[in-house]
C-alpha cells in the first residue's frame, strides 16, 4: 500500500522511496509507430530533449507526430528514487514527474520548435497538476542537455509568459533544470506508445489555446 497525499508535496531526498539498482523489466526494441529503437546509443547527429507535461501517454503522442522526431519513449525524471515503478511514482514518494524523452534530428526540427509543441500542448501554470490529474508526477518540466538548450528553454518560457499574462493566465511553474544528475528512468513496457496500442485510451493533453511566439510548427493533438 502507498500513502497518497491530499495536498501534493515533493518529498525530501531522504524521505523518498528506496527504489532498486536495476529495472524490473526489459523494454521492447522498437517504437510501435516510428519503427526506431527506443534506447540508445542513438545515431550520430541526433539530439535528446526531455519534457514533462502531464500524463505521458498523450504527451508522447504529441511528439511522435512531430516531423523530425526520430524516436520517443516515456519515463520518470526529476526525482530521487532509482528505477521507480509507476505505482511508486504515483504515490508521490519518489519526486519524479512523468516525462517524455524525444530523440530528434536537428537538421529537420529545431529544439525551439519542440519547445513550442511543449508549451502549447499543456497548461504550464498549474503547479502539481494538469487538468484533473493532480500530483507531483504531473508537474511541468524541461530537463536540458546543453547550455544551448537551457538558454532556449529560458527564452521560450519568458516569451510565453508574456503572451500568457496578456491572455489572463497565471505564472508559469515549469521546472527548468539540467538533465545531468536527473536520470531518465524508462517506464514499464505497457506505457510505451500507449495510445498507439490503445487508440481510445485516456489522453489528458490540453493546452491553454495561447500560441507560443517561437518556432513554426503547431502542436498536434
């Protein structure tokens, strides 16, 4: 049994669940939609981006539909528990958020365009929730893999805040942090490309309706 908090609260590292040294499952080799390998090492020239924007089932679909994306997978990031299970993450006692790892070809899609998809596909002002989904695992996050990504993420946040404020929305609560020292732990196989396997499955993705003034590609549904 897990203790579910009425008011979401991030656990201190010493309060987090112990976890395990290795995952308890093996991932499928290939993406069910794109046909590409899920795990690295990835081909030379590709880059990695990590995003948290609510329930990762719908979030992953938004990105695999984005031209220039080579593969996607879902997992847990930003917490303290090594190799957590889905049930442990949902308990609020690991500190992770549900994340999507996006492997992309920068010659076909820019990181700025991926940021535009990210911002427009959810409401980044909601703190520890996304719509009716409440908990620290649903918080908005960008985990960056280079100084260039960090600078682009900060610039896009500031630009989007200006238009959100003009439209009457609140303050962005998105966590912008380096991916270094914040490992991405892949989620269980049944979560990978969930909405391809279950087309009528739950999708909690929904943006503010406010366009982000960067990039050129609109976000998918």
